[in-house]
């Protein structure tokens, strides 16, 4: 059996895992007691061979023998019943523990900042929800009780064989020590081969994943035969590594069994001579030989299941590492609240939906100031870098009034998307300030801040569900009339009606049954139903045709009324009607103005627009 991965900090992992165990302490205590009962009955049964032979068989007490056998049958029924109960109870308890860990892990993931996901791959995060939790569940289901059972069996066997014959037990004890060292040696040796097998499997899986994702390219260039040859090479490498790994691992059990047989043979010979000399009773020898014959099994089980438990703890450690990550900090106390406008123009909080919103700003003197939500966003000398002392944005100053369309133009890496990420407070700036309706965004609760902003990204993500559900994602309590109104505003209503099930059409695989343009229109509708004062379009039209781009522009124009819109676009034709265009280069705004003003300047924007200078 190959050694599994082990936790780096065993004590800390056990301490964190204990809180999940503690929630089910009564169930686990009951399981432990039932395992002890079942194991002790099994040990007692083997030890009772001594009594059967010495007191009843050799003594010719048939009536006593039958009574004792009936008693043994009752005890074995109790043991079997105990085993059945604790197996069922362990299965249920393991499922509950893993469910609680999975829930806590998912809840924690929801609180993590964007930086965490920037530094960890999706596959790495998904592994915690799949492999690591599956390993914990398997260990709880299959290893927890077996480790206890094997440990009791080993200790009980050693004690009872010394009770039966300390002379013969020296031979058995030496064989057990030899078994331990053989297992350790073979496990260490097989670990190397299992590592080679894992590497070969990773290469094969990577090749298959690459071929599946690039299947169209493969077929276009008729590369199927070459791929089959390449796959055969990876497959054969995995076969060889797997064969060596299994062969190395398979040597463990025969080696241990061989030692057990050898020890059994010696004990049988020596014990037989001792019985002939009257040094040991025949019943004692019979019981003793059964114990020796069973020696290899609990040792094998204990070593194997202990490795599985260590592997599960290693998985738990990785899960707890993610759980211990610092959650997204939110020190804001300014919140969004519904308001109604009184006759004199003042605002008053309202429990009813009025379509009017305001920032609820607590002041130091205990008073509450209501500031109408408009969407006025301003940057004041903002400096930001993803790494400390490595600025991406340098001294950014800009303002966007309600109803204005602000466009960002520049090469890849110039900082366009970073600016929009700062408005959402996905990241915090190093210096300067960003204000929203005159309020520093650090004072606004992040949930309320993001509730007032909608984003349409270039890579639109649609969730499994109906089209109506996906539009309603922007406002979960939206009525069907609101869904249709949002779709019409985004110019998505006409194509939705042409679908077989209309708004009830099911989407899966990120909307694979829709075109890129249709997915973008749904994203616009999802943003529209949220009715945000601020809208961010991050290259939302870079992957679609010109006709659909016109439809999206019309939808955006409708959304723009009394809203602030930030646009990032590679197609400069989409930013011509912007109120202001910001040209960025290496994190700095090098030009700003309307389309006509920048064309008149005949500098970088003019070069970009006329094709004299291309975006990277």
C-alpha cells in the first residue's frame, strides 16, 4: 500500500476537525462502543476455543458443550448486530460531517476577496469540493471503525497470546516486528511508483482535456491520426507506470502473509512439542494457533486504513487552509434604502418599493443623512497596484456625472478594466479616493455598493436554468412583466420569442445553445432588470457581429438615461458617442475629451482611430 499524503500540521488539523467531530460526539461515541463490543466478542470467541477443548471436548461434557455453543452463538449474534448498527450509523454520521464541511467551505468561498481567486486556479478550488471531501468521506465510512477494530484486535491478540503462552508469544512478537518493518520498506518503495503513475495520469488527462476543448481545430486540420498516435504514447506510459505501481504495492500483502505463515509453522511445531511434553494444554494451543493465523490481517488493515486516515487529514488540512483565508473586509456603514420624495423635495425612508433610492449615511452625532442615489462617480489622485510598490494606475483623476457615457481606450494592460474593478471595490486603492455621490466608497457597505452597479463582461456567464431565470438573476423578486420589459429594453425580446419555449427555454453549459450575441443581449437584460444607476460594459461587443453590436448599442442607449455608463471597447466605433473618452497608457490618462476633440488633437486617439497605431 503506497503511503498517502500527510498533513503538514497534524495537531492544528485535528484541532480544527474536532469541532465537526464534537457536533456528533454521541453518535461517534456509540459507534466506538459498538466497535469495541463487536471486536471484544470476536477476540473472546477465539479465546473460548481453549474452554471448549479443555473443559468440554476433552472432558466429554456434551451437555455443557451444547450450552456453551448456544451461549457463543448468542454472543456472535450480538457482535454481528453491533457491526450492522455501527456501520449504518457511521455511514449516516460521515455524510452529515462532510455535508457540514462542504457547506462551511462554500459559505467561506462566498466571502473571499477577488484576490484569492486571482491566485488560485478554478481546478485547485474545485479539488477541495471533490477529491478532498470525498477522501474525508471515504475515510470516515471505511477507515474510522476499522482502525479502532484493528488496534483493539492487535492489542487484544498480543495480550491474550501472552496469557495463553508467553514462550510462544516471543516468536509471534518477533514476526509482528518483522511485518512492520517489511510494510514500511515496501510502502516507501511503492510510493515512488505511485508518484510516477500520478504524473503519467496527469499528462494523459491534460492531453485529453486539450483535445476535447480544441476538437474543432483538430478536425479542421485533419489531425485525428496524429492525436491517436500521441494518445497511445501517453496511454502506454500510464500502463507501464500503473503496472509498476500495482506490482510494487501488491508485494506487501504476500510478504506479510508469508511471514505470518512462517511464524504459524514455527509456532505449530514448537507448540506441538510443548503439548506433547505437557507444557501447554491442547485447548490453549488450539486457541493460540487461531490467534497466530489471524495475526497478519489486523496489521495489514491497521497500516492501510491509517494511511487513508492520514490522507483524509491532509485533505482536511487543505480545506481548512481555504477556510482560514481572510474574508473580504467590509468596514462600510453607509447603506442603500428605499425613499420617497416629499412635496418639499426632501427624502424620507419608506418600507414600500418607490423606485427611488438613497444612501443612508450615519453621522458622528448620531443623525442620519439621506443622500439621493444618482451615480456620480469620481476618482481623485488614485494610485493602485496588484502588488505593493508596483503601481498599475498612477494619479488617476476623472469624473462621471449621471447620464454620462465614459469610455476607456488603450492597449491591453493599460489599466482599463482595473479602473472599473476599483469602482466595485474588488480591490482597494493604495492612495487617493473614489467617491460615489460624494461619499467615499470605503464608507459604503460592499453589498450595497455593488447592488447599485451592474456589469456586462465580454465573457458572459449564464447559469443553468431558464432564460427568464437568467434575466431575473439581476433582481430575484422580479415579476414576469419586469423580465419581459428588461428583455425588450435590451433588444433580446424578439429572439427569445422565436425560441421553441420562449422565456422558459432551458439553458445549460453556459448557454451553449445560444449565439455569442444572444448571450450578450441576455447579459444586458440582466443588467437592465437590476435598474442600476451605474453600468459597466467591459468590451461587451468585441466578440459579436456588427448587426448585433447595433442592437446592443441601442439597448445600452436606453439604459443610459439618468445613468452613469463606463465603456471599455477595442472597437473605437462604439465609443464615438461617449461624453468623454479616456486614453490610457501604462496606467496613466494621456488624453481625455470627446471624440471630435480628440480627433482634432491628432495625437494617440487619432492614430488609433485612423489605424496609424493599433491596440495590442
